[in-house]
C-alpha cells in the first residue's frame, strides 16, 4: 500500500489553520491577500498560526500580483525576519518578462532561506518552457532528490497549465513519469493545485502523484469565509480512499 498522500491547504489566519488541521490537512500554505493570488503574510500572522497548530507551514514570499520578483532586497529582508520568527519552509517563484525563471531573484532568496525546504509555485504554469525552467533551476539552485529529509527546492506547485488541472492533466502525468524515471530537473515533488477537483484524484494517484493543494475548495462559502472543516475532511477522505488508483 502506498504512503498517505499529502494534503496542503491555504490558510489566511489562525482560524483557517485550526480548521484545516482538524479536517485532516498535512501542511498549510500561509498567504495574505487572495485578491492578488496570495502575498507574504505579516510576521504576526505567521506567529499566531504557528502557535495555533502543529503541522508544517510553508510561507509565501511574494510582494505583488503576477510573477515579477519586484524588490528582491525587501523580500530577502522579510524572508530573514520570518526565519527569525521561526519559519522553516517557504513558497516562491519568479519569472522574467520573457517567461524564463528569474534565477537571480530565486537564488537571492534561496541563499536567505538556505537550510529550509521550499516550493516553486505556479509561476511554472506561466513559463515559456516548463522543461527549460526545471533544468535551469536544477543547474542554479540546489535541487535535492525527494527523500523527505532534504532541504532546498523540493516541490513544484502546478496545475500543468495556466488554465488549471483540466487543461494541464496530460502535462502533469507526463512530468510525473519523468520524475519516476529520475530525469534531471524532475526530482522535486509535484504538488497539484489550481482548478483541482475531486474527480481528478483517481487518475493522478494512479500515476503516482501524492501531493495535492487546495484553496477555494476548502471554502465552499468563498474566500470571505474561513476554511470549512467538513470540506477539508471530504478531501482527506477522498485521498485516503484512493491509493495508487485503487480503493484503500
């Protein structure tokens, strides 16, 4: 039997965090301002969430909507302050105007959070060349094998396409096959999110994908309402009921 699939839930504050953990979330992504698709939360919010739950937290490093890095020095200062506050895992990802990875910005932040695990987020879904992005990051950042104990870039959050999982499913399956084959640039774990539905789970699990990310799906009443325990539990139960494509 395969290992339990990871369920990551977006949390905006302690109420979200407590509900997500109660529903069966394994990890939280901490952000603020979902109108801008998620920005770096205040340190006080991180501290309050860290005090409220005991599951891993990945903190967004992003200062504005879109995938441009903006003021990298300010982001590095905030990352250092979050580390000093106790943050151990992060989420980041930046592109140049031509859709290539902004390696300079990524490396600057990677140096500040050296020793931490981090996710390259859905900027990959807007990249001009996904394969080139993966390989360029592998060449310029310390991308580890997915051993569960490594630090550095260990995850790509992706829907497979900018339009969401419905459009990106073939890409996700193809990239997972390359991960399974040990291809260079494909060591980081695939974390599927962005238009993800319960109906996608059997095919994704059958392919060996074992990490899933939800935001709006955990809030049936919308982003103005907190995370709903029952909604998260529905996802947890669905994942626990599908193991490598077969009933648990």
